[in-house]
C-alpha cells in the first residue's frame, strides 16, 4: 500500500474543491486533491454565475433566504474568492472580464440571453442587442450547434460556413490549437467578404487559452464565442487552468480515484483509503475538505425511499420530506424541492451535528444552495471553496 | 371540402385497423387523428399480445378472443410481434387453488399451457425471484403498438385511404338532423378542413364520450388510468405475469432494449393532462420487484399513463348490442357509430365487426373480411436490422443512446415531410434511451430547421413543448441515476440555454 501525509486533503476536484486547494497551497500548506472524475465545470459555459435576476450579485446575496450558504461567506468573502479566481486564470493566460458588483449578458446556443457575472475574454462581446447586425460563422458537420436558434432572434444575421474536416466540438477545438489550421481558417475568412457586425462562433476556438486572443488579433474584428452544449471548450479551458495551477504549486492530484474507506481517531478523521486497480493508497491528513458536488457528480445519491445519502463520509444529508415534493410539474420553473438537498454546515463550514472537528464542506453539495434557482453555480462553489479553505487554515494554524 | 365514404376519428389500433379493413374491402375512407399514430391508450399500453391467460378464469370469452387473435397476429405481423412466450409465476403465498383453476380454464378456451418447476422457470428467465414456487408457460407475445398502427395505415394508404395526423375533430357538420361530416383543425398551422362522408366512425377510445358530446349524444362511460414504468434495459426475454387474479403491477413485458411494467387502476374524470403519482411508481416497482428482484435496483427511464374507457350500463345508449363482452359497437342512428372497449390484442377483430356492421347497415353490401389472412403490408421496411450491421453503417450519430444517425432523421423528414419531433422519435427510436432525448432533441430540431420544414422560432417552441412532455414522463421516476441525469439535462436547457420561464 502506498501512503501519503498532508496538511489537508480535498475530496472532489470540481471548481469548489480546486479553489479550496489553491487557497491552501498559497498559504504554504501541503495539499492533495482526490477526484473520482472530471467535474461539472467542464460541461458549463465557463462563465461564473454569481447570482441571477439582480443588477449586482454582490449586493443581492444579502436578500437570499437566511439558510443560503452565501450568508456564511459574506460580500467580503465573495470579493476575496472572485479575486483569487481571476488572478489564477490570468496566470494561466486565460483572462476573465466582469465584476461581482455588476451582472452582464451573454448569447446562448438557444438564441436566448443568459445572465452571468464573470466571463472569459472570448465572450466579452457576447452581449449583443437584437437590432444589431450579427455574423455567425459555423463549422460544417458540427452536430451540437445549429445557428438557426440564434439567428432567429436577430433582424440582421448572416451565416457563413467553414469546413474544418471534423464534426465534434473537441475535434474542431483541437484543430484550432494548430497554427497551420488557424492560417487556413484565416485565409478562408479573408476570402469570404464577411459583412459588418460582431462575429459569433460556437466555442471551439482552441483548447489552449491563447488561441482566442491570437485569432481575434489576426481577424481584427469584434469576435466572440457562443457556449455550446456539453462538452464545453470554455469549461475545459477553465478546468485545465485550475488543475495546472495546483500542480505548479506542488499539490498532489489523485485523479480517477475515489475514497473507499475512512479511518477515524475518536471523532476526528485520520485518513482515507483510495480504491484503485490493483493498488490502494492510504492518505493521512490533519484536515479534510468535502467538495464532491451534488447529485450529478455523485456527492449525493437519492434513493427511491426518499432518503439522500452522502457518498464519502456518510454524513447526514438534508432532503425535503416525501419524494412527491422533490419536483414540481413544470420543467421550466426552477426551484424544485430537491435543489435544497445537501449537507448542512455551521459558520465554520463544518457539517452540523456530527462532531467531526477536522472536516469542512464546500460547493454544490451544501444544503439550501439551490444553484439552478438562484443562478449561482460557480460563484457559490468558488466562494464557499475559498471560505471553507480559510476556516480549514484557522483549524490547521 | 373533402368527400369520402367513411370518416374514422382516432388513429389508435382500433382506428388504424378499421382503415386497413375498409381498404381491403374497397371502401374509401379518411382517418383523423389529433396526435401521431398511437397517441392514446394504444401507445400507452404494455404492448402485451395477450395469450388470453390473464382473462381465462374471469372472462373466458375475452380469453378466447385473445388466443385466436394472438395466433392471427403472429402470422400476419411478423415484424411487429416478438414471439417471446410468457410465464405466469406463482410466488410463495399465491394460491395453489387459483393455479388449478387457471390451468383448467386455459385448457377449456384452448390456450396451450405447460406447468414448470421453479428451477425450470429460472433456466428460462434467470432473473426471476429464486424463491418462486412454479410457473405456467403460455403463448404471450410482445407487440410494438406504434409499428402495428403504422403498418395498418400502409395497407390503407396503398389503396387510397387518407390519414390526417395532427388534426383534431372539433365540430360536426349537421344536415337535416344527420351528421354529414366533421371539421378538423391542423394542430400546427391552425388550418381547418371540412370532411363529409356517408358514415362516421368514432374510434377515439377514452375520448369517445367527448366526441359523442360534440355530436350531441351521451356515451356513459367511466375512465380508469393505468400507469407503467420503463426500465433502461431488458430484464427478461419472456413476458412475466403474476399467477393470481388480475391486480396492480403484475405484468412485465420486454420490448426492444427495455422492459415495461404495470399497471395501476385509478378512476379519473378526463383523459387529458394526467400525471403519474410517486405512489403509483412505488406500487408498480414493488410488485414487479417481487417477480424480478433486480427491478428494485434498475434505473427507470420514464413512467407514463394510459386511460381505459369502461362502459356503463347499457340502457342509456340509443342502440347497442354486445357483439362481444370485450367491446361494444353503438349505432347513434344519425350517421355515426362508436366502437369502444376491447384490447390492443383484439383490435383486428374489433375492426372486422365494425366494418361488417357498416357494410351491412349503411352500404348494404357483404364483402368478406381478409384482414386475418393477408400479412400486413410494408413490413419489408422494418428489416429487423441487427445492431451489429447497424453499427458498421453509423456515421454522424445524433442520438447516442439509441444509435440514430443524421441520415435516419433526414430520411424520415424527407419521406413524411414531418415537422414533429414525435414523428421522428416513433420512427427511429430517437430519444427513447436513458437520456430520453435530453441531448438529441436540440439536434433533431436543428435538422428539421435546416431542411426548411419549420422556422427557427417554431423549433424553439417545439423544443419547449418536447422538454415539458419529457419531464412529465420522467418526473415520477426521479431518484438515483435518473435524477442525476435529469439535473444534467436541467443544467443544459435552463442554465446554458437559459430557457427558464420568464
Ligand atoms: C450542464 C450544466 C451547466 C452548467 N453551467 C453553468 C454555468 O455556465 N455557469 C455557472 O456558474 N454554473 C453552471 N452550472 C452549475 C455549476 O457548474 C456547478 O454548480 C458547479 O460546477 C459545482 O461545482 P462543485 O465543485 O461543487 O462540484 P462538481 O463540479 O460537481 O465536482 C465534484 C467532483 O467530485 C468528484 N467526486 C464525487 N464523488 C466522489 C468521491 N466519492 N470520491 C472522489 N471524488 C468524488 C466528482 O468526480 C467531481 O469531479 C452548470 C451545471 C450543469 C449541470
Ligand atoms: C395502462 C394500459 C395498459 C394496457 N395494456 C394492454 C396490453 O398490454 N395489451 C392489450 O392488448 N391491451 C392493453 N390495454 C388496452 C389497449 O391499450 C386499448 O384497448 C387499445 O389500445 C385501445 O385502442 P383504441 O384505438 O380504441 O384507442 P386509443 O389508442 O386511445 O385511440 C384513440 C385515439 O383517438 C384520438 N382522438 C381523441 N380525440 C380526438 C379528436 N377530437 N380528433 C381526432 N382524434 C382524436 C386520440 O388521440 C387517440 O390516438 C391497456 C390499456 C391501458 C390503459
């Protein structure tokens, strides 16, 4: 059996767990992240939603129901977390624009507008008005993007088609990483006499962060990316940037591994053992952070009998009583009861009524976060991740 | 104005069966259906082609009809019937005396049975409850209701029959105290069509009363809904019934790659806007789980509900005769007939009796019925195409769960000129797998759009309608992996696409 010893181990490698880990490494802690698989941010638009339906998310969080996890973070905590995120991205060559005090809009692949707060530079021009002229460039054979949904919303929209020789989102994005391919695209672009107006493309402009900037400069036009259905290239860029930052800081990543068993010393967690094919690894730490996400990632599991289980430490999980109350009848109305399910924590992000002194919880696994209803997915994950890391640091110090 | 001999209202198995029968006897006809084929009870049933075993004890006449029709349908409809065979399993605590009665009654009506030990039954269906007492083998089959309707329609169309799908009858044309025709509205364009005929046949199943009311008649009937669930894979290759008097949740039917289990029986006021309750899902999974324990841990991909029309006392109807205990034909004496009740399994017989009746009473003719002798036309298109060959031809897969390609989708659009995602689903199985269209519908609608069949705005509307309908089907089965998948789909449409109610 292999072993490892750390100050803190983060279980769950989503945006929340990764941000918590980054925060701790910056304070000089020895950190490991264990993750069963790739997180939800890889499926997302890559934008940071903090709180929708308000002008200023930073001001809006105080009006949320009193058990919402944002209240444990506060406006100051939100500023620190967003600041850390933006600087980490910048170091990786991925600029984000926007601020926590002002929401903005981007164009969605359904032609609707989506409200969000921080957006990658490649979507900075995504706030187009319906009376503006829009140019959409599409890629032949790409099965997850249909321009019609978008152009229907504009009085003046022109569509141009480029043949990349590949129909998958990731396939096209990988081609754009190659300078020779970029050059082909550029030549085609020049030959098209493309009409005036902002230029929108599905988000496939390179898996590497610098590709967009290079292209934008070459084309010398206002261009922007429209996020696509999963898999999402902007989400992937963000995830890679977070992971690289951690590796550079010397953290250990146990990827593709999940926790098999937990050892305790009294109430405290002493170590976890990771399953793996033909090998298992025991890792000890002084503190643990649980960031395994909600149902989609498997941090929570809902049973037919109406019970919700937490999958790593078997913590007690809150869920509205009676399966019938989990979902309303309208798909388009968010705020289904089940969105409230999760782990309840105290002001130090420790799970309530368990008495475990060295465990902290963050991200979408937290009870009452209702990320869909409030449009606060990544914002809440980042804010609670960084704040939980701060509480963990207090414990370690 | 369209003129014809017979108007059929309803494109379920009964209506489509009548169209085929009329066609083979040379009578011109138009059929009007407000949805796609099989939009009613036909598409919401188990798809069990009964051996009759289920009714042998309680209703031997119906059982006899079932076994006769079963033998006919497996002969004429090879490509929509899977000859699975069926078992009636007796679990610990189920009456032995009922078993004896069951065997005796089957014997009397001519249903072949074979009594099997528990061990023998487990050889045939390894996932059965290992503690079962014994099982009786019967000639049950699985039948694809949608294909069945479509194939019946092909015979009709080959002989000049006309189908108006997605058209809703909303008014009758009356003349001199008689019903001279109907008015129907195209549900996509709103366009109104007037149709006239010598006789109108109301084959609208649970909607029968609504149609009769439009014509100014009453049709005393009660409605009972039954709910079913679908698993994400096939747990048995044979139909499994519980060996006891008919009750909740005692039928499991394999169909293509999945299994269907049901049902419940709850009285309702209207056949529209029904929901499946969490308690109904629990009843069905619990009962099915007694016969096949793995049912309890298997992922359900959908739940849905269908409505059975139950006819009330006969005295209120103007004229009715029980051609059979199983179904009834009512002459409203003003140019309309209603046909009600029965089962999917006996649809052909119902059609035969209905057409016999109008031929004699309206057209004053006798032409022999041929529907039981000739194979269903158009089966050559359903080439029981094996998955292995299909995989080789796969390019541009649009629906990953059911392996449907862009070409498949385009060819349906070209062939029938459809604007409806449901039409494509039924014909290709697009969106019928575990994600239930969560990923592929955006794509399929995009393709309809590209083909110029609908505007982009219409496709957004169609996408909304589809997502809501899909959600209704999935909602009762949301726990475990299906809940997880649902939240992912919510993320796509409500977050990335921001389609939330505004
Ligand atoms: C389709 C979709 C699109 C979205 N788009 C946006 C968007 O555009 N903007 C936005 O702000 N929000 C968006 N959201 C919401 C947002 O992505 C999530 O709320 C957020 O990413 C959750 O982050 P997390 O760190 O809490 O958990 P997750 O991202 O769920 O990460 C949890 C990690 O833990 C791992 N894990 C789980 N169990 C174990 C175990 N037992 N052992 C080890 N590891 C384990 C998982 O593999 C996973 O990597 C979207 C959500 C969805 C579903
Ligand atoms: C839960 C359940 C399970 C069942 N399982 C089985 C089984 O396994 N085997 C079996 O043999 N039988 C089964 N049955 C019975 C079987 O489903 C029905 O008897 C049979 O499908 C009835 O067919 P139909 O064509 O008469 O009615 P329907 O299929 O209901 O057709 C009526 C049609 O009329 C249309 N319509 C209604 N109003 C209008 C209008 N105004 N204008 C135009 N069209 C209109 C409807 O859209 C509908 O498509 C089951 C029934 C239920 C409810």
